[in-house]
């Protein structure tokens, strides 16, 4: 088995201090957050609330799932449906007032969806329109790209690589993100906006994501139901079963990095958002069992043939470009992050912003 990398030491996720200076992230500032009921979007609204910011307009597709519950504990100024938002802004760029920044986190994030027309319009077309509006309105534009744009990693996962054409995403989701990165690069927009290449983000508020939830969330349910965790077998001889590696980043860290880049006005272009280390699936499973005080029991299962050719065996974010902007907070160690998530959220059914206790 490959030897896992070690995470950097850092503060416990449940008591992470705010290091924010006043400026863009002032309580008097106004923000637009798309995808605000989703996983990272709602965590970002929570992060803004934690900094005393409530002048937030949120937008998201609220369908038949429970993601609206992510908004319930949060404070914001107004909710607008995504399609109506674009219609309003097309008629009057300041129809919803002026914003210091737009955090565009809304997207179809499923890696198995096959409706290309829908994904391209939702992830690429919407982003183009919103970006053009933000730049014309003098609003800082921070958007979610994805580590999925790197594909199998054979061309590297370097956010300093300016030849974006070398990357070959493995799925439609990654491609829809990749072509906006290319569009922004070709149009000269990356000198004015910030794109975030999120790696394997996990944490509270992902409950509604069904099969797209992180393994931590799904494995917790497996342990409750069966006492064991199921992991995919490896189909590459250089990786033992469960030794496939990922850059797992806690959502609280991802939000902290996102807000840092938003307020650092000299920051522009594409940035990796990750822990900066790779850990194995066995590391993750063991940490979850340990957090729950249960002896590890892992079952290795066949990987569906439909995803074998698109499966990534190794991801790791080089976050030196992020560090060069002045971000000096340590990332939360995987074991501490999983313990916080499992004990303070999964076990008690909490969301970010919910009160602790009765």
C-alpha cells in the first residue's frame, strides 16, 4: 500500500477563528451568492454570517429535495430564483441593488448526468452571462471551477499552468467548467476575476446531494446501517484496494480560502482550493470509525464499469499559488475534520448555523 501523506497541523475545525480584516468583507457590504442553498454555497453564506455579514441576496433552484433546509438557519436579505435573476439583471443591471462581490457557486455538479444541453447552458451559459454582468456593474466575480477540469491528472494539476488546453476533463461536468475557464482565458477575463478549482470538498450541508455526497457522509450511513464501510477495489496494480488517493478538504477550510481570495483584490485567475495533501480512502474510513468509536470493518467492492475509465486514482492540490496571496492558515487535519463533521453534524443531524443542544 502506498504510504499516505500527512496533513499539516492546524486548529480544530469546530473552533476555527476568524482572521478577517475589514474591507470587502465588511458588515456593510452586500453580496450575491448563487447556488446558495447548495453544499458550498450555503457554507459560504454561513461563513459570511459568522463575519457579521447579512446583506446577502441568495439564489438557487429549489426543487423537490431538502436543500432549502440549508438556508433555514442562515441570515440573508432576499431570495431570487436563478432565471428571474438573469431576467431582472438584463432589464436593469442594478435591479437588485449594488454588490461588492458575486460568489457564483451554482451549477449542476453531478458527474454522471448525460443531458449535455442542460449542463452546458446551466454551467457555461449562465456563468458567461453572470460574469459579463458583474464586470459591467463593477462587482468582483468569484466563481466555482473544479479540480475535475484537470481530468486524469496526466497533464498535472497546476493552477499556474496557463496552457489550459492541455487539460482533458473525464466527464461532462468537468468539461462544462473547463470551457468557461478557457472562455475567460481567451477573453482576457482571468486578469479580473477569480476561479476556484475545488478538490474533494466534504462537510456539513451536503445531505441533499444523494449519490454525489462525499464518502464521509455516505459511509456514516453505511456504518449506522451495517457496521461497515464499502470501498471500491483498485484496477491499477500500483494502487492496492483502498489506497487510491484524494485531496480531501473540509468545507470550512474551502470557505475560508474562498473568502480570502475574494477580499484579496490583487488575486486574479485560477486557484486550487484543497488541503494540499493526498490521503487514501482507507485513511478516511479509519478516521471515521475512530471518530465514532467503532472498530474498523471495510469491505472492498467492484467498481461499476460505467465509471472505471473516468476514475481518478490520485488528486492533490498544489496550493502554493493560494499561499502566495498571503493565505497562511493551516488546513484542518483530515482526522480532526472528520471528527467535527461526524460528531457535531452527522450524528445529531445538524446543519451549519443550527444551534448546538436543545
